[in-house]
């Protein structure tokens, strides 16, 4: 039975038991204001101490890239250590980006992105993508990812090509969920780049 047939059967059943088949309209909630948290919202935790303690958790390092949009001189990209797998079915991943990021709006407009998992030898490459402004792709070897066309960086240990699935607010960051459309690994000979206590391992 196709979707239309199942829907028709569901409507017939609901009518037979006297259930309403048309839901009352639901008023949409207002879109959250995309801004950093205000001073009156801050928890009584020192930001420096927060970073110091959380820095004990080692993370992998990625570069999130997006294709060049209309009227833009080149692709977009930024370094990101807040990345994780989220769901197997459907295949979803998640990363966090600061609300003040100048690169994220370009990726958001494209609606797609590629996660490049960096190898242990790519610390300098990561530093280049961690700065704001300038041509981050100058001298960086890359090719288009198969689904999104976002830059797939040479030498990365893995890549995950995604469509933006959802975006949620989380304090001074945005939580970006991506649906995986294609993925792969590098040559498999390099260990991943790790970040721990403010430095690369």
C-alpha cells in the first residue's frame, strides 16, 4: 500500500471512531533571536575556568567547508572541534558554530557543507582556517565533494558530505545538524589531529 492508500485508510479509521480528522491550526513560535547571550543570562561560572576544565576533554579537529555562493569570490570554511556523529538512521552529524561567525551565514545560505576530519600533520592548516578574514583556501589543495560541491581538503583522514537538516540555538552557539549524503576516508595511514588543553596533540 502506498502513502496515499495508507493516508486514506487512516482517515477512514479516524472517522469511524469519531475522531477529528482536521487538527486545529497551531501558531508558530517566533524564531529565536540569533545573538550571543546577554549579561543578565550568564551563569555564575568564570569563562576562563570553564575553558580550562572543559579543555581536559580531548577532541578531534575538523574544517567545515561550504561551496562558493552567487556573487562570492570563493568557498567558505572554518576550523571546528565541536563535531560529532548524532544518528545512524537517518545518518546525521552535528557541529557547533558561534553566533558571531562570519563564515557560517555563507554556509547556511548554501544549505550544504562538508566536514573534513584533519590528520595529525595538518595543525598549520587548521590554524589557517581558525582565523577570520582573508583567503583561507590560498595554497590549499582541495576538490569538490560529490554531493555538495564543498571543498574536500587533500590529506584529511575522512570527509562527510552533508545537507543542512536542522539548526537549533544553544546559548552563544548554533547547533547545526547535517544529513549525510556521501562520505569517505583518506589513505588511512595518518592519525587524527587532536586538541587538548589548548594545544594540538
